[in-house]
C-alpha cells in the first residue's frame, strides 16, 4: 500500500464514503478501496438483486425432485420466501440471465 502511514489515522477525518466503509468494515479496507477504485463512480446493486443468481443456483443444487420432500418445492419455497411456482421456474431454468421474473 502506498500510504502505510494512513493506517494510523482517525477514520472520522475521512470523507464519505470512506468514513462509512472504515466504520463498517475497517480502515484498511477503506484505504484499499480508495487506492483501487478512487475517482471511479461505482454502483452497488441492492443486495437482494445481486444475490438472485447465487440463490437460484443454490435452490437447484438443493432441490430433490419432490413436491413435499425435505428439499422439495414447498420446503424450498418456505426456506427462500418464494412461491412454489417461482421454485418450479427456477429449477427448470439453467441460465438465470434468461429470466428476470425469478427475482
């Protein structure tokens, strides 16, 4: 890191968003982010949106092929707070880029 001395500063002296990152994660993480991405506008999608594809992959991995089994449509719908129809659609689709309605 270019600014080794900065690891000793008070995070309260940093401008936003670095101050928030330093408080939530660590000062070192804030400095690394600043060094790597400083000057770039960067958009973070909402977490629920960012987790759709990994969630769907996990559902397909867990699905046991049953309706009412321990990892069937109903159980997975309850676990992931989705409808059985959504679970069926997720299980049938192999590429999440094709289906935005599964969010």
